[in-house]
C-alpha cells in the first residue's frame, strides 16, 4: 500500500512540476490558460493563433472549449502536447478526442483516441474567422488531471484555396500565372474558383496532384478529380477535364472576354478521392489573335492559291482544308510570319472543289493561341 501511495504521489508531483514549468504565454506575455467553466462553445476560452492554450480535464465528463480568431489567409493545423513521460498508461486510458468548428459552426476536423502528442498532418485551408476547438476524454474517466497544451497553428499563404468555397457565390478569386493548391476535405466537398479575362484569350490549365504526397495519398486518389469551366454570363459549360489522377494533358480552351467559374470535385462518388489529398493548378492566358478573312481563292491546274487578310500581332497562320463544306477540316499547312498571307496548295485532283479555312496563331508563355477559323471559301481546280 505504501509503495502504491508513493507512486501516485510521485506522479502528482511530476505533474505539478510540469504545470509549473510549462510557462505558456501569449503574445502579450500573459499565460493563456483555460477559464472554467468552458464546457460549452459559448464559454470558450479565447487563445491566440500560433500560441498555445493550457488546460486540464478535471473530472468525469469535463469538456474544454477554446476559440481562436485568425486574420490571415492560409491553412491551419492542430498541435496537441503533454508530457507523456510523466503519465501512466492507466491515467491516459483511451486518450483525448478533438473537434474543430469554423465560424459557421460546421465541423471541419475531428480525431479521437489520441494517446500521444501530435500535429495534424492534414491542412485545413479556411478563410479568416473564428474557430472553436473542443477537447474531451475518449471515455469518461480517461486523461483526467493531465495538463496539456493545444495550439491552432496557421501557415500564411495566398495560394491555398479558402473554404468554404462550395458554391459559385463563395468562389475563390484566382489570378493568371499563379500556382494554387486545393484539397477535397470530405465526400461532400466541392471547390469553386473564379477568374476574369480582360481580352479574348487562349487559356492553358495545368492541373495535377499535389506535391510531396505519401504513397497512401497517391493510392487514395482512385478515380481522380474532375474540373469544369463555366461562363458566368450564361452559366454554360465551356470546357472540362475528367478523371485527372496525375495531371491534365494539353488542357487548353479559347475563351471570350468575361468572368468564368471553375469547379473541382471528386470524380463520380463517395470513395473516389480520399479526403485531404491536395491538388495543384495554374491558369495561363495568352491573348488570342483576331479572326482573319480569306480574300481570294484561285483555282489552278491541280492547285489552289488562297490569300487572306493580315491579323495584327499574329506569328503566322494555319490553313485547313476539307473535301466537303460541312466536313472535317484538316490542317494542311503552317504559314510562318505575320507578313505572309498566301498559300498554294499543290498536287490536288483536277476539276475538284475544295473548301478552305484559315486561322491566325500566336505563341507566347508556352501557349499557342489560335484564333477562330475564318469563314469557309470554296474553289475548284482546273
């Protein structure tokens, strides 16, 4: 009995030493400890982002609530710490449970049965606001009397999506030539973005899985992500890429001047993309050249010569031909140089009608921006 009592007293003394040595202070130099009662969210103890709060579960059914207000964009992580070495396994029991709620009181994170200190691996990319943290024991008599510290850490960033962006009305605004990171947080999550084009442009979309993923995360991608682009003025879908598991190849689209919405979500259903698998994307826009016009088409002996109107700023022109007016037009020539505005198509069949279109192109930012094709021009060989 004496030995057991000495062991308990030794543990209590060690905890007391830990409490006295923690020295947790906020930015103003004042210790940030829980203020009881804080058993409900309305009684939450206010702590500072990136500064630890200190608490103890004092008895059966005790719950500790904290609130943290952030003013910066970026992503959040939860850090939990206690002196594991001084606590008996029987005291810890099944451990601690944690929940985080955003300013709309939506649960954005939870984990249970934590028996060791940890920092959450999964990023929580939420817009600035107030967040609530709930600390409780997994079972009634677990983790009682163990001093702990809890910190809502924030990594500042302007290239992470900011939840909640689940609708067009809450879409994140993105800029061209900037790499962004997003993450599907759960099976119901949908990420919306929006961008604006001052001129008609050819837009190249680089989309793929995030950087530095674990093997488990890569396996969890499964069927991948889908990305859709919609025109804000009429709501019509103008482009889409589906089943993106590693990266989207040659994803380009010609868009008019205006505002557009981008939707990213898991392909198909519940088990398609494992929550918290980051993805990256970047939109690059190159101004699309103007539309040209075929001015003349002259039929010759087994040949055709066409000339077209010059387009300012073009690097050259593509020539397309079809055997039928409404048929499939195949690119047959690339005419390089802005000042070259004619092409002779040789080795044709005699007394045959051919149909032509021409489109200006311009290469910039690694993109070949191609104008809309000209109106069709028919011509018969001799």
